[in-house]
């Protein structure tokens, strides 16, 4: 699954990064995240957006509350989503890449919400690299 253009202002500062963002296939990332979390879910199509010359790709899963075991009794909603991310140009070698912090977000039935990071991912040179929570040094 590739990202679609959403809130885009293309200028000379971000043109190459927007073009790069359109080439990223998120299938491997989504497969990795669902295997790591041991859930079955679908992801909405990722969206590319810009803010000034910055380029972002955001995504979110459908609601996985029913798959949270005993927490389903107290959660109103639970999603996997891109918490923080950026399409960047490496200052050392000029290569373009994408990094994302994939988080789980949950809302309590009695009010309030919170979240936590599950996976950090980096896409560069046509390949995904993953760093899973609980397995970092």
C-alpha cells in the first residue's frame, strides 16, 4: 500500500521528498507491526502532507479494542498509528529517507487517553529497518 497526497504544498524545498514519499510501500511495515503486536487489523491508506518545507506521512489502523484482552472492558478505542515521522534528507550523504515512531493509542471509557511507542521504523535505500520496543539496547 502506498501513500496518497493529502494536504500538499509542493515547492523547490520539498519536491524530491514528496516524490520519494509516493514511492514507499507500507505493506512490510504494517505486516511487521501487526506481527509484533499480535493483532489483526487493517490500515487506512497513508497520507502525505507538508508543513512549510517539511514532509510527513501519517497512517492509522482500524479500531483494535476487541483484541486487547481484558483491557477491552475499559477501553473505548484503541488504534495503531504514526505518532511522529518525517521524510528527510541525510545531511552527510544527501540520501532521502523516512522515519516513523509507530505507537498504540488508547482512549478510556471513563475519559482520558494515552499511548506508547511500539516500533521505530526507517525506510531508506528501498528497505525497511525496524527497532521494536522491549528489544532495544
